């Protein structure tokens, strides 16, 4: 089939909007409409199609572009099908209509995180195939479930399955953030996530009394320490203009109390911390010292503590870094490797010893991930496809 660039752009935007209209939103997602949509894309483009159902109700979809040298480790281009919930009354456009405004912005949940990425991969491959390009390494375009809930019932389990291991993946691209101007951002590692609860027991009694050693006083002491620490980290972030060596911590839940005239015998505080790998041990010691200084009976409970995961090399020792960097330099881009400030499925690939970069080609775009009125501009979306038409062959021929 021959198609003009304008016709290919029209097809790409139409497919993107169709995918965005599938409400694969938490909670209680039905992934089957995504599976049906992606199977149609595979047939249209001429890719092999597989669905792995190792995790009940959470399928992993794989579209495969076979390489000339099938014995070589393959390339994985990953995104996720699920999206976070919406508060529809806060949106100026319906979040699953994929409306386009007068500036060419497509509004929809998932337009940045990360349904754009999956379609950009596929539309780049469509263009490459029409030009007769044949990859050296096999390329798998993967669509995973459950990333927005931490990947516990998605990537974390799938990397352990035989179906995944048979893909023989030697390198993966996963999601990231777009850069600015002529600088692309590549994330070659992630901060360690630590979700923990601090238990603050204290003297209980009538609400009219000024008792000593109350749970509330201990909460105040802990929060003073936390927010003083946050202020220090904010100063560091503002000074360095980067987040990869900054520890973030946020209070996300307070639990306790029985009724409004009883001083409770305990409050618990839940915190979400994202810690640079090299700072994790020191930060953990700091939290323990906060608890010790607060008084007797204070203790922490780990709710989620990520492993110490490897960093993917971003230097000449990594052939995929060399290939990626060379490809984007030919398009007059520079590339800046950073540590991802949050968490993605990429951490499970790195744990499985698969070199992984997080990347988004959507340059100069306001970050609206998980926000109201999430959008992506059509021109930015199409430029991202063009970038991938250079990056994918470079990686597959490395």
C-alpha cells in the first residue's frame, strides 16, 4: 500500500483517538476492548499478534516485527494500557471523548500517560515497513496492564513468566517525560520507592484534659521533621534544577481517633518517599532517628519498599545507548540521561537485568500526567512518531 505523509498522519491521529476512547480506567478495568483494538492494528500493519494471560484479567499484549537475525536478543518497546481515574467535573472536555480544540490539542485521559507512546511506536513501524525497512533484531511492541497500580499484577509478574522470557529481550524502551528544545531526556534508572507507616501511640483520655505524652504531640514532632526535610530538599531542587538526586516525601494518609471528645491512644501516618538509590540507607537511618527522638513506642511499618535496582549504563559500554544517541544526534538533538523521579514498569525490567531506558518524544509539552485536562498536541504527537522512525531502526540494528 502506498500512502502520502498526510494520509499516514490522518491514520495515526485517528488510531490514537480511537485508543483514547477506550475507558481502560481504574478501578475494575476491562482490558478486552484494548486487546481487540490492538489485534486490528497488528493486522493493518502486518505484525504478529500474541496475548499472554498468565495473570487473570490482566493480559499482556505483544505485537511482533520479526528481525532478520532472530537469534539476537530482541528489542522491547513498552507502554501500558491502563489509565488513572478521572474527576470528570474538573475537565473542560469529556475525558474519554478525545476532543480536539482549535489549537490541535487532543484532550483525553491517557493522552500523555501512556497511550500516546504505544500508538507512536506502531505508527513509526507502519512507516518503516512501508519503506521496506527490515530490522536486524526482532522488535516486540508490548502493552502491559496494571502499571498505574504499581505493576504488581502486571510487569512484576510477567517478567517471571516463560512467555515473557521466550521473547528474549535484550533491551527495553519504556515511558518517560519529554524534554525541552533540542535536548531529549532519557531515564536510565529510578528512585527507590518507600511507602511506610509511622505508628504514634500515646496517652488516651477525655478531650477536655491537657494530658502528657499524647499521640497528637508525637504526630506534630514527626511532621515537623518531615516538612523541615522537605524544605531542605526543595532548596536543593531549585538550586540544581534537577530532581534525580532529590528525595521526595509526602504525607498521604492520617489514621486514628474514635470520637470527637476522646483523645486517641494512637495515630498512624502514611508517607510516600522516592529516594535516590545512593541516598536510601542514609534516609532510612534519618527516619528511624526521627522516630527515636519523638519518644517511646514510635515504630515504622514498611508498606512497600523497592529493591536496590541496577542502573542502565548511559555510556559507550552500552551499544543501545550508543545507537540511541547517534540516531537522535542525526536529527540535531542532544540527550541527557537522568534518574526517573517516580516509578514505572521499567524497574521490573531492570531487575530482570534487561537494560532499560525511559523515554518520551513529546518535547516542549506541559506535563499533565494524572492531571485534569490531560492533553497532547497533534503536531507534538506526529513529531514523536518521526523520532521513533529513527530510534527504532537504530536500536534494532545495534
